[in-house]
């Protein structure tokens, strides 16, 4: 049963309702992709949403037109088997989607969410940016201090990245020392400003291994869906564009964040920050 998404609903205003709607959309889209068309047969689709009271669901259903979805309130005292099944399901899903070392998303999770967010941005005609990060000279850390020290650097980068973005942005470790952040409703310029703020914070981090203190830096690349030609507006091409920008930063001396630009944006930088993006830029400095 496809969900009619209200295009006026943007991620920054969604809250619990927006998250719930995105979750339901993802389930339906996956079923539609993987299930052959079978005529007019109806299918009952069950998705357990832990911790959502019935009255909350009813408000969400009324707001987003989800009247065809059925809510079955569960009390753990009366449904111990269902509660146990949910607990195991969530644990296995977390292990499947998250990097064991850093606790943020892994490459498989990143690939899946990138395709979902590109599809969502295309349908709602909203912006979507992707930031790639590659730690500079990371091999030297492993060679000099050992892999245990290198692991602490990776964990530090992951924690800093996770704490620097909004709750609906998507972070992942997608390679050995490579990280990514999917940024909905974000322009390329805001993505670069976030990357520079993140880089400045990472450079100030002090790592201590074998009695020595040292600091690190990274090279970053940011690309945006609107920069791509019509036939190339997909996750793979967005990834390719951000990757090229990141390696341009590497070639230019590392320790910087580069935007993937086209000719139009090189000439016109008048729209640097959208009103809804300010939360992203200042998320990392709330405690300062």
C-alpha cells in the first residue's frame, strides 16, 4: 500500500511523526521493490514500532493519511513472545547495520540509506548533500603506534562526526579510514561549512599513544544532488562526485574540504545557507 507523502513535510519539522513516516515508507518501498506484482491481491503488512502509544499513532495516522494502517497495541505482560522476538530482531538489525568498532553505520547500511534518501529528495524536490571524509596519513599512525591506537583514532572521528550532525542525518564508516555523512535538505555550501567546522574540531583532538601526543586531520569532499545531470541523479553518481571532490582535496595538500562544483555554482554563490540548515551548522557548538 503506497504512502502518499506530503511534499510540504521536510525532515527538520518531522519529529517523531516524520521519523515514523520515513520508517513506514522504507518498509513499503522495499516490499514493492522485492515483491512481484500479483494482481489485485491484498497483503497485510506488520511493522512493530516499539514505544509508540496508540494515541500517538492515531495522531500520526490522521496527520499523514495513514488510515489504511492497522495499529495493534501490545502489552509486554500479555505478549512476552512478541517482545522477545522484537528484542532479538532489533539486536540483529543493529549488528547488521552498524560498524563493530565505531558503532555508527557500516557500508551496507550507508548504501541502502543513500538510495532511499536520493529517492526521497527526488520525489519531494528537496536538496540532498553527501560528505565523504578520509583521514590523512592514517597508515603512519598504525605503523608507528600500532593498530590499537589507530582504532582509537577511528572511534574518535566517528564520535565527533556523530555529535556534529542533526539527528536525522546519516553517518557511516564506509572503509578503513573513510567516513560519510548523508545530509538531507542541505546545500553544497552548508555541507562544506559543516566539513570545515568538523575538520577544525578534529585537528584540536589530542591522541596519546605509547607516551606520545599527536593530532590528526582529514580530507573531505561534498557533493549535492542538484549538481548532477538529470540522468545521473542517483546514489552511485552522487558518491562518485563527492569522491572526486575528496581526492581533489588530497591532491591540493590534504587537511581541507572541497566542494564538487559545476560551472553555474562556480559563478553564483549567492545562496549559501538556507534557513533550515542553521541547525546543522551550529549543532557541534551547543556546548561551547
